[in-house]
């Protein structure tokens, strides 16, 4: 996994705010939280509509649940000191649910777990969001196998891998989003070493 960044204290962003505007899109779409003590994220709703924010459960069972779902605003979610993780959330309004948005805490990463369900490789979550920013460190993603003995090959549609180093297997390591990838979606296929049917996943790079 990624090692801790050494950020100057003036670069810490320990208490950012996210606002859901009239277009039902959060600002920022990707939130980078960093600090060496307790941190928090405050959500506000200025859309004029009733909305629900739902956080995607951790891909790995037993990993801590960092945020609670939100239906009333403003709402401040606290984060323990020393946290390195990423979470995705969706916004539901008027019966429709958005694609995921993301919050990265310190080094992250966002985690996708690969497993086999009914002889098909399954990516959990199937669609994830990862940050990209030119101001702070890059957003990170790790793809991990549910069974550590397995190594799933990863291939990207049109060979368009948005990460460095190249994300070509379920190595469990953090891979950083490349500059210029924000605003785009990338599809990958996870193969299987024991001849199960490959499965697809999607990564959305959000601008922080």
C-alpha cells in the first residue's frame, strides 16, 4: 500500500466542505482530506430538493465504516486521526441515484475486491470513483483478490490505463491516477487464473 505523504502543515486540508448544488452535483466532485490529527467533512445541501447521500460499504468485509448515510443537512462526519482510506458515495433525488463521487483521506486508497460469483469474476464495487488533482497528491486505487493466492490479470479497454504504475494485476498495491484523466470513465476486465468467466469494472476519475 502507499506510504504516508510528508505534507507541510500549510498543505493539510483537514476540514473540507462539500456542497450539493441545484444541479445535484457535489462541489467538489472529489474531496481530498489530509491531516495529522482528527479530521472531518461537512456536507451542505443548497439544491432546494430533498436528497439522500449513501456511502458505498467497504469492499473488504470487516474494514471500518467511516461515514454514516445522510438525509438532513448540514451534516459533519468526523474521521479518526491516522486514517488512510477512500470512500465513495451516491446522491439520490427524485427517485434517481447518481454515479459515485469520492472522498480520499490522506493516502487512501480506494479498494476494489475481486472474487468469483457463479463462475464469473466479480468486481466489488463494480463502479468506483477516484480523485485527480494538480494541487495535492494523486488519487489512489488498489485492486485486491478475495483469495490472496489468486492473481487476476487486469486489462483496460483500448489499453487506456489511467494509473501509474500500470495497473495490470490484482497486486493489492496503490496506483495513482494520471494527470489529465479527470472527467473520464475507464473500463477494465479482470481475468481469472482458473478459467472462470472474466468480469468488468469501471473507474470514474473525478476532479478535486
